[in-house]
């Protein structure tokens, strides 16, 4: 059954106000509606924009107080907004559905919001769907409660039954008037989660946040599995309270317990088991100069240090890492995020599970890897190994040997103009290879292209002396060029699949960066 | 003297293949573009053909003796075959010259010559998969050494004297124009989207597109659309990374189609760098106030809470969500 109640007929217009100094006109209407609802019934509220308050009582039946507010640029917009913002009471005695119906797309000349205050029998089940709200509050309910919203504060006050809250932004606040007896689950993205409950509550606690802190002043025995904290409070047993937020904080506090006893669970556990960066509290570091070695690890952290006067060791679970000059060896590891590294005097070891890597200078060479991303090295003074799971690799001034490998992407290596010979290895499973060397560069060239284009002229060289052979291999054309440049020298081994190889002759120095 | 008159004077020489290549090409082009001269040329050809078909008549003995006596030469008889071919060609040429000369002088003395400027009509060169060209439209001069492959001969109608020669030709073409010229945009789009045909060039093309079309004033929705298609369909991870990076930097790439491609990349691209750049692009769109629909919000939310996703991607998805005000 579906009953639409046109507000214009039933409502009492309380306030029509027009601001003389602003063009907008606002109208607020109030509707009070009573419907039968039994103790075991359900109430569903679907309200995209506006506050919702559901309060349980011992009185049977449902009483809804609805405030509809329309704001328009003029009277016509106000009228249109009023017509297109419909409050609908649907369902039957068992399931009451109260919803606000808005067009998917509407004129930007008006906005509307609807606030609901519902008094319901405290034993009913409550289900709320919202998108934007200042506040959703459910109080004094014994039945199950489900709240889904995008932004706004969600307050569950004295909810005894099972509860599930899904939100993206905003804040979630649980207040237990008595010890929890049913499962509660909060899944948020950016929201902070606060749970306040009697100090003698016994429950299993799962807390999971990537960037936020996990704080409690209750006695908790716990361990981390991955980055999720799993523990029990006040002994074993009881319901499970699961609190997940990606970037927000989680606080579980006992009523009446000194807040100075609050501890960061992640920190205390990390002291015992420090192998996983996920367990470290997240931080944002911005430091112009580190006077000595720089050793840092955190779960999620954006790290930026201008100068490190010693070695550097940075480990994070995720985040951007930017180091300027490092006067020693440099080890940088992150599970995800771009790396921007400046002048590394010592050996460089840098790896990220995802993201681009940029290195201005690796004077002693080293090893750089990304599971997916572009690697750019402006200068390497020692042997360097570069590996990408997918993405281009470029070395602008190679004064040391280079071993570059990518699953998919172009590889470009320019030899330092002072180099007479150098060992280069480049391997791409899908992409082009470009090697630029000086006119007197000497090397033994071994270049191979495997292509499905039989007519491809895939190996080009500005130098004479290469012998090119073609053959068919597993339905593809293999083009193999060998020969000596300037009488021969270090081995230059190039392999490109579904791409081409170009060995070019450069006479000018490619970048201004010089060797140490 | 008008251009047409000059061309008509050249027609007999064109028939006898006596024009130099440049003049020959010029004459052919004019005939193609000028209906009157085209008719004239047809007349010349028909006459030429007709003359060629006339039976050879042996002169009577007394006529021959008188002719030889009149020129005062002791002519040794030619070999019959040579003599006949040469004489026939000479006769044809002479007849045509006489006809052309008569026409010219008749026209010349009948009316004053007016030089009418005729605007050159250059038809647009379209790049097509297959094209049929009349032989007259093709310059007989082959420049450079283009690769001509897959040659086949076609004689669709044996009763028709026309034949066909079909081939693939590879030549180096440079098309110039403004970045915003539709032809240039379409050509780039073709290069970007045709994975199989231009595989090694595609990543370079995207580099170039990024440089060129990131400049204000050069934006074109078709380029963004092409990059979105590359992001969706290209098997080459390095190319997809470049495509999404370019979309992120290119102004005006905030269409629903682009957002859709970014969402799809974020959802399912196997390369984490593509997902990172896709979510970064979405963060930028969110911060610039581009409205996101419910499906986009849902995808971002799912990505943020997806436990097996790279942490950085999850964090970026969460940051995008925190910038959105639905």
C-alpha cells in the first residue's frame, strides 16, 4: 500500500521568511502524522537530505513530525521545489516506509531538506537511509538498527539491539546506557568513531583504521592481525563490536574512567611487535634538515625531508615520500605511494608497491623498483637496477651501468657524454627502447625486437656496423641486430617486444646535472 | 591567352606523350578540374582512336611515283612494318595538329581572348582505408621509394576496356595544421585508438598529445574521449599509465565519459599505477567541484574499504570522498 500525503493540504505553514538582503526565499512547513505501528514492526526512513531522529517510547503507534524546508531564488523556484519535494508515507502495519521523494536531477534554483522526528515503540526495528544530514539520532531502541549515510553525525544512544552503521564522512557516536549485549558494526571511511559504554562491559573488539589512532581507557587484551586490532575487553565473551574507519580515529571509552588513562593501542602493541609498518601510528613529517641519520617508519605517512646529514631509512605502509639530499645510503620502502628522491650520495634502495619513482641523482647507483609506475632517474653515477611492473623507465644521464626492466612501457637511456663505454641492459615486454650515446661510444650491441608486425622496421641505429637478421619465432617476427660500435666495448643488451629499438647518436650533453 | 587555351594546345602533345612530366601532370590536373577541357580532351582521344582504326590504303602506283618525283628524292622503300607504324603515327599526329590548329585559329579570330581567372578547387584529401582513383588523377611520377605491397589486378568487366590495379602503399605523409583543426584531432584520435596498427608509436603519440593538448586553448573533447578509450581498452600498461596521466593533466577532461573511464580503471585495472593515477584524477575532479553521481560515490567507497587493495589507492579514494559534497 502506498499513501502519498500532499503536504500542501495537510501541513500548517509555520514560517515563510524572505531575507530582504538576499535573493533567496525560504519556506518551512510542518506536518504531524500518526500511524498505527505494533511493537514488533519495522520503520524504514529514506531521506536523502535532512536530519532524522527516531526515539523509542513505551507508547504504541508512530508519530511523525516532519519539517520540510525549501529554499529558492524566487517564488517560482520555491513553488517548483515545493512540488518536487514529496514526503511519502507507505507500507502497512508491519513495515512503515517514510520517504522523501526528490527528482534525480533538478533545477539549481532551489534546494530542499526534510527533517523527521519519529516517536516509535521502543521494540521496533529501525532502518535509515540518508545521503546528507546534519545529524541522525536513534535513541532508546531495543530492536535492530541500521543506518546508511554519506555524511553527517550518526548517534546511537541507548540502542540495545544489533546495529549496523555505514557512513563515509562525518562522525559516529555510540552511547551504551547499559552493557552491550548485541553485535555492533560500524564501517566508515573518513569518520571518527566514538563508543562510550559502562566500564564493566565485556565484549570482543575489532578495530581497524589505516591512518587513525585506536584509543581506549579500558583493559584490553589484543593483537594485530594485518592492520586490524582484535582483542577482548574485560575478559572474554560478550558481543562483538567491530569498528572500521579508513582515515578516522577510533575511541572506546568507559563511562567514569579517567580520560588520562587513554592509551593508543597501536603504539603499545607496536612496541612489542614492530615488524609491520601498519602498526605504527601514522604521521605527517615535514622536516627541512635532519642533523644526523633519519630513521622513520609509520603506517600511513607523507614524509618530506629537505636534507639528511647521514643515512636515511624510511618505511611506510602508504604515502608519498620526498627526500632532498641524503649524505649517505638511502633505503626507502612503502607499500604504496610515489617516491621523489633528490641527491643521494650513497647507495640507493627504493621500492614502492605502487607509484612513480623519481630520482634526481643516485651517485653510487643502487636499486629502484615499483610494482606499477614510471621510474625516472636523472643521473646515476654507479650501477643501477630499475624495475617496474608496468610503466616507462628513463635515465637521463647514465654514468654507471643500467639494468632496466619493465613489463609494459618504454625505456629510454641516455649515456653520460663522457662515457666511452658502458654496460646497458634494457628489457620491455611491451614498448620501445631508446638508447642515446655519444659519437665515440663503444659497445657490443645485441638488440632484439619480437613483433607481430612482419613488415616492421623495428631496429634503427644512427651507427653503422650492425647486422640485422629476421626470423619467425612462434608466429612472430624476431629481428635481431648485432655488431660493434666504434670497435666494440661493454655489452649493450636490448630486448623489446611489440615495440622498436632506436640507438641514436647524441653529441650534446643531455642534462646540466654533473657527476660528483 | 586563357589557361584553357594553353591546355588545349598541349593536348596533341599529351596524346603523343611528348610533354615533359611537369607539363603533363599540369595538363592532366586541368583536364580533371575543367569540364570544358575534359570534353575537349575526350574529343581528342576519340579522334586519335578513330584515326588509329582507319584502314591503311596503299597509294596507287602512279600517285606514289608522282609524289616521290615531286620531293626529288630517291627513296629506298622502308621495311613494311616499320613504315606502316611510323606513318600511321605521323598521320594521326598531323591530323590532330591540323584539327587543333584550325580550332584555335577559328576561335582566335572570332572573339578576343579574355583571361578569366579560374579559382583552383582543391578537393580535401581524406585518409581512408581504401580508395579508388582514376588513373588520370594519379601522377605518373612516383616520388621516393614507397612500399607497394599486396598488388593485385582487377578486370571487373571484360567488355569494359578499364582495368584496375590494387595495392597497399606505405609512404611518409606529413599533415600540418593547428592542434584544434578537426582533421588533426581526428588523425590523432585514430593514432591513439588503433592499437594494432600503430603499436610502437602510440605511447609517443600520447606524450605528444599531453604536451600539446594540455595547453589552454588546445583542448578538444575528442582527444579526451580517445584517451578515455585508450584507458579502457589498451592492453599496453605503459600506454594506459600515460593515458590516465594525460587525462589528469589535460584541462577540460571532466566529461561524464572521462569520469566513467577513470572509474572503470580504478575498479579493475590490474596495474596499481593506473589505479593510483585514476584515483588521483578523481580527487582532482572532486576538489574542482565536479559533481559525482551515486554510482561514482559507491565505487569510490567500495575501493576505500576494499581490504585487498593497495593501501595508497584506498587512502586516495577516501581522500576523494572527503572532498565530495553531494
